[in-house]
């Protein structure tokens, strides 16, 4: 009887060679044996090919791999090596190592910032890019800013989700806000070029957080009120203080687009322009009646508001006017508001018109309406005649 030549088993050979028990060269789509026998139609493979990371079938015997010439020389190919060997020096030992924890909530909130929340501060494509990328980049080196970003993003999520998830997001927002503030205060008296951009960014985020968080306070006295709006204005002055501390550096940095406040081309209604004209005339009359009336301070306050209304008419939900006017307020005007000076309240009532126009911004909501109602209760009847336009814009529309 002739002795059959021995051969290595072909584990991935075609079905025809395996049935005939001959060595298959595993050439695809047709192996050499089937081409020679002209049996192309029967050359079928049961797998798409050998896999480097495939394990042996359960119960099948394991053979020690035969070394090729290249493996003997110490330069084996990847297919001759075990999965562990492919990791090289990172393979490590079989000792149990505690897996690093990934905080999925933080990652979700950072994604929320990138996709949505940062747009709150944008008034152009250039400023949007600063808030989306550069501010986040600063946060990697300033933990207080990262906590601020996460806090505001969590507050944003609480506004978008139902009651079941709202409590979870609010809890995260408050926790990160508290942590951020405690870190921020430590740097407030030491503003340098290395932290100026992070400090300015956080101050802006804190301002937006103050507007938004008041809308969800369970106690009415903590919600949108005249008192709480004055507190927001005091905080806003802190933003200007941070900018002033490193003004030259910030204006020449990658944050420069934030200071390029080009007015959008938009038509402002005649009624609005006339309302500002009446405010300026009333300012002149107040000075004529009392030399103690600070006419110049009020000119600056009214002029700043007039300059910013174009942003609201260009984009009603923009935060530019709400925050921008607050940042520009003088210490004198804040004192006048604290004292409930009638003319100061009349000017503030005009500001409420534009807050009300921005009410669909999740940070602003009912601020304009709520504060105007309180002003309307505080003012004497003689002063109410100076807020007729305000009433028509907020109450009658």
C-alpha cells in the first residue's frame, strides 16, 4: 500500500480540500488544488479568513506554534504573535489592577457645553468659537473654570429635561457652582496673564448662572426680583473689574474678538428711539430741578442701553444687552437703585423691555416681566407717566 505523504493540517482550507484530506494553500477566491482539478465551483471557505484575535473552539486541542525562519531570527510577523504580545510593554502582568473611573456625567456636560450651552454667549461666529473652544481649552488649566462650565451646562440640562432628571442636574449644578466659586475667590486678588482669560470667562459664566438660577428657585424671594437683579448687577461689575486688571493683555490675546463689539445692521423701531429721547429729556429736567442729580452718570447709563438695543433687535434671545449693560453700570447708578430713586427705576423699567424681548432665552425667562411689575408697584403715580411705552411693550404685547 502506498504511504500517503504527511502534511500540516489546514485549519482554514476550502471544503473541497478538507473533504479530500489534502493540503490547501488557502488561496482565494480559488485555491491551487481546485484550479488544477477545475473544481472552482466547489472551492468554498467556511470562514472569511484567519483572525489574529480568534480563540480556538472550545474543546479543541491546542498545538504549539511552529516557528518560522523569521520567528527564529526574532522578527516574527504580527500574525505569529499572541494578542498579549501585540501590546508589547503595555501587556503587563496578570495581577488585578483597579480600573480607572470615568465620570460619564462630566463628559456628558462637557459635550452639552460644546453642542449647546456655549452659544449663550455668542454674538458672532468669531465670539462663538472663543466660547466653544478657547474657553474650554483654558478650563483644562483652571479647575474653577471647568467647574463653572459643568455647572452652567448642568443648569442648562435641567431646563431641557423633565422633572425626573431635573433634580439630578440641579444638584450637579449647585455642587459644581459652589466648588468653582470657592476656587475663584482664591485667585481674585492675583489676576495675571496666566489666569486672566480663565478669570474673565468664569466671571461671565457666573453672571449667566445668576440670571438662570433665579428662575428655578423654590422661594419667590430668591427668584427674579428687583433686589436680586441689583445683586446680579453687583456681580456683573466684578466681570469689568477682572477685565480691567488685565485689559491690555486680554485685548491682544486670542480672546480679542470678545472685545470687538461691532453693532449689527438692523432697523430699530421709531417708537423705541422716541422712548430713549424722552428718557434723555427727563434726565435734563431732573437736573434742572435738582443740582444733586448726577446728569452725567445717567447719560452714560442711558447711552449704554441705547447702544446695545440693536443686538436685541438683531437677535431677540441674545444675552448681549442683558449682560453687557449690567457690566457697564456705574457704582453711582447701583446706589441710586438701592435707594429706589424714581428716575433710576424708570431707566431700569426700560431695560426690562429688552429683558422681556429676550424671554425665550432660557437664562432670562420671566426676569423682565417680574422686575417691571415690582417697579410699577414702587413708583408714585406721577412717575408712572414716564413708563407708558414700557407698559405697552411688556403688558400689552
